[in-house]
């Protein structure tokens, strides 16, 4: 086990989010990109899911009867401009959520962190959205604020999503230096 003097040398988990508003012809009408807050519940979910992945084949003999997965995974957007903090467990004012649409990973190297990326495709809204925040929920359902919030990002300025447009979120987590 690492001691407190070794903890500062452990790899970190960082979150990054991109949001694109796409017109009917696929033209980019708006784009935002930035680092986001990895929430305490997110760190917990990553750790528990990683442990389960490592012991799954031996879980029965270890007496572990409750698996921990990240799925079902939902991306959500909201309208609150309240500053995101690690202790957040939900978005400030969730507007809509969708299940994950794609995922991928990039391996680490000696100087580059490993990367896990998910895409979330939002349909045309029924009314124009003013999106100020976004996040990913693990072990979630379609119910607003259900699941464990992995990350939370509040944009510097709202992103308008008119009814003719769609929204795509790309959420990445880097694991490493």
C-alpha cells in the first residue's frame, strides 16, 4: 500500500469535455472545450469498477457478491451556471440525458496519459435549450439526477441549442501523469 509520502507520485484522473452544436447539415454552430471537475462520487465509481474488473472471475471465492459497473452510463446537460465542485452529486438544473453512444480508449506511454472517451448524442430539443453545464452519470437511469455523477463541467457562457440543431458531448478521462 502506498503511504502518504507516495501518494503525490500516483497518477491522477483528469476530465475533459467537448460540446458541439450541429446544424441539420452537420455544420458546427458552436463548440466549447475545457477541463472539468472529476467528482468525489466519480473517483469512487472508477475505483470500485476497477476493483470489480480485477476480481470478477474470483469474486465468488472471495465472498464478493455485488458487482460494480459504470453502466448504464448517461450523459446529461443542464441550465445552471453554479460553479462545479468535487462534492457535486447532480447537475444544478438538468435539462436532458442520453445513454452513451460510443466509446474508445488510447493507451498510455511514458509521458502521455491513457485516455477513456465516451460520446453522447442529444436529439433535437423540443424547445431551444440554454446549456450551461454537463456531466456523466454512472449506474444511472433515464430519471433526472439518477446515478453517480462522475464529472461536472460548467461552461463559461451558455450554449444555445435551437430546435433544428443537435448536441454532441465528448467526455474524456485521462489516467496518468
